C-alpha cells in the first residue's frame, strides 16, 4: 500500500481547495491512500476527492469530530480507537519530541484536548501500526512551516513529516508540481 498525507490551512483559497480535491482523485487512481485529519478546509477538500472511502484514513482528535464517521479517533485516554497501547505510546513520544525540539514546550503539560489534536497530526504521518510512513505530504499554508515556528496543526504535521524524511510539498509554492513529480518518481 502507498500512503500520502493531505492537509493544510482551514483558510486555503477556493482555487487551492479544488486543486486538493483533484489531486486526491488522481492519486487514488494511482493506488494511493489518503491520510488526513477531518478539519474544515484543506483536510475536507482532500477527503472529498477520494471516491472509495476505503482509500482514506481520517484520523480524528475525538469521535465524530466535524461529524466524521471515521473510526480512527482518539479516546479519553489519548489512545487511538483501534491501536495498541504500545503503538499509542510511540506516537505520544514522537509528538512530544517534536514539541520539545521545535516549540520548546513540554507536551506532557498541555491539556488533553490539545494533546488529542497534536497526536492526531502525528498519526497522519505515521499511520497505523505496521504501516509505512506517508510517502509524501501535500499541504497548503501561506507560511513556510519549516522556517516559521507557528504553533499550528499544519506546521506540526509538516515538521513531523520532515523530521522523518517524508518529502514535503507546499501547494503555495511555485515549484510544487516539480516537487510532486520527484516524490512520485521515488515510489
């Protein structure tokens, strides 16, 4: 199986949201499975492009987030609904590492409702236990998440991918098409 992460700002331009839907449709035709987070804007644009719902993994911070029917949600103990405790601990440690290194904050001290969003973002890159990391991550943001340390879900997901050698493609940059071609050729 081949996976990619499709995410981005809630405020992406309409033209970009249409592009995300089209990219998701085309990537599904090439046997890629979407990983996303069910948020309004970019996440839902990618999700709407996938025709067979078995070809998407939508990770949610809690059950029925944005009325999603995905069964991949974090429970009150911050464990993914269908994941082992051991793997949930791995995701927790990876998320904690990004927060400490990039945002200079102690992840453990965040309230659980914030942790659930941040853990969901990590699952979007790592997927479920025994799956491969996403092969690339496509997003839209008007800031460069690798330079600007803005504390957003999009940037945290981008940084997690980057730290784990996942190619990063920002649709806001002029070179996104060539970056996507390079990522697809590696597969």
